C-alpha cells in the first residue's frame, strides 16, 4: 500500500468484501430459516396439545352434564321408595285383616249407611 492513498480500493478488495458480506448474509439466512422452522414445529406441537386438551375437556363436559339430573333422579327414586314402602305396609295390613276377619267384604265396603 505504499504509494497509494488508503481510500482507494482495488477490484480484488471490493470482490472480497462482497464475498464476505454474501457469506455472512447466507449464514444469517440459514440461522433464521432454522429458527423459523423450530418455531413452526413448536407452534404445531402446541396446537396439537391444545386440541387434545379441548377434546378431553369436551368428553369431561359430556360426562358431567348429567350430574344435576342424577340428583333429581335420586330425589324421585327416594319418593318412589317411600311410596313402595307405604304400599307394602298397607298390603300387609289388608292381608292381616283378611286372615282374621270372616266378614271382610262388609268391612271393606263399610256399613250400609255409608254407601
């Protein structure tokens, strides 16, 4: 570089700078492409996980929606059981009376003045 001013660039120097710049650009481009591919893969995995969670949540909701109806069913079943117990006791009373009373039809129909 003796005899030439520092500001002068040769064609060789310009070509070297362009090649270095192009090499850095390609390296950065490859790194960005790899990172974007990793982000896209992660986003797809997250979407798949969210979809699986949504499906399980829907199944749970479908299985638990009837719990409120089960409470009402239990209340009605309890009433039916109470009525059935009453019927059993009444039937036992009728059977007991029929075994002891020879005039049972008269007892069932009642006195003549009530007819």
